[in-house]
C-alpha cells in the first residue's frame, strides 16, 4: 500500500512539474504580436480599452507605461496588461478553434472566461466553500472542546492537541482565503501569498501528523520535533518570496511533505485501534484519488471548469470528514484520560 502511494504521488510530481513549462500559447508569434501591439496602442485587434491611454509624458519607447497605472485599476482588473493578455488570448483561441485546434496554455494557465471580473470563477467558488467548511469544522470543534468535553470548573481541556488543531484551522482558512484571491486575481503578490500560505499549511500539517501519530505530549519533545520542520518551512517560503519563485522546486517540496504526512496517517490508521480510523482512511484514500485530477490536467470545459477546479471540489467533502475525525479523536482522547484518572 505504501509503495502504491509513493508511485502515485511521484507520477503527480513529474506531471505537474512538466505543466509549469507548458505555455505554448504565450510563445505563439501571433499572440505575442497582438500583445506587443496592444501595449503600444491599447487595442487588441478591434477591441480597444478606454482606460488604456498612453500618458502624454510617456515616450513611444516606454513599453512599461501600463505598469504605472493606479492601484485601483489593478485591483478591479481593469488594467491594460491584463486586458491585453486576456483579449489577445481570446482572439487566438477563436482562431485556433476555427482551424480545428484545441486550447493551449497562456503564461502557464489554461484560457478561462472571466465572470464578474473573476479569472477562474469556479475555482474561486470552490475555494470559498473549502474556507467555509474549515470554519464550520473548527467552530464545531471549538464548541465540543470548551462546552461539552471540559468539566465544570476546569480551566484547561483534557485533550492534549487542542492548541495544535486551533493553529491548523487558522492556517487552513488562511490558505483557502488566499487561494480564492489568487484565482480571482492573478498578480505577483497574490501568487506569493497563495503559495506561501499553502506551504505553511503543509509544513504544519506534517508536524501535527507526527505529534499525533506518535502521541508526543511532552512540550520539550514537541519543540525538538517541530523546530527543524518549522525552520525548513520558513526558509522555503523566504526563498520563494525573496529569491526565486521556482515552481518546479516548490512542487517537489510540497509533494514530499504531502506524501510524508499521508504515509504517517495511513500507517497509524492501520496499526492503531482508533474507533474512527475509517474516517482517516477515507481522507487518505480520497485525497490520493483526488490528486489524479491534477495528473489528468484537461482544459476548462466551456472556459470555466478544469481539473484543478474539480480537485478543489473534491476537498470539500474530505474536509468535512477530516474535521469529523478530529472531533472524534478529541472525544477518544478525553475518554481515555478520564479512564486513567479514575
């Protein structure tokens, strides 16, 4: 079983790393010509943009004048660079479809149709639903810990991993928040926040998988386990933000972390007698199968729904099951501690 997971995720790794280099659309000479002309004139073919007016003090050789537009235009997605890329892409895809060719990627992404200014509306919707599901799971966990499992007069909870799951909930909600923002508006800083948040969540998830699976309860031992992993996670985030946004290296790091915690949870579910281990198995197996959607990276149907969006959709029910397991684990841990006290 372990070998199967390793093979599956290594295949995912190589397929995903390859997709980052596949941007045939923006290498197309006709697309590049359209984009270059649009930067100079503010028109993509017959489509012109009123907000794309070359400033009077800008020389004709200043190709970056469109980057000096007000910030509010960038935030509302009414800026020349974005509009030029989008409408030149639509024109090229229309021409390619006329000649019987399928869609290709532009700047590393499939051609999506904007809806209310959102670049990937379906992925945005599913990211928001994941955020809501994590909030619901954390809130129900909070109510369980502080209102049902804690004895009257006790200031501390009997469950040893309460604080860790609170941190996990915050990192999860933060990650899905920036995922929604990034899919709605692909900019340099939204991309970095999305990637950084995802790496932070993965790194902490690995830490909590080790601490829970090996029942590490001593604070000093927890620090010894968490310190090197936290140092590596922070260093990797700083590398991506301040040195180089290396997509291939980042994907390798994320896959190794994901595989490691998947194997830890899977082995622990297999050898432990946890009453809710079937929920853990459901998340492990379901998460592994969901990753197959990232392998079959098909273009968006009707310019809206692609494999990545469907992958976001599969994590919604898995999140519900995952938080259900966490609450069951809290009940199980509290029950065992009560038995020992008696």
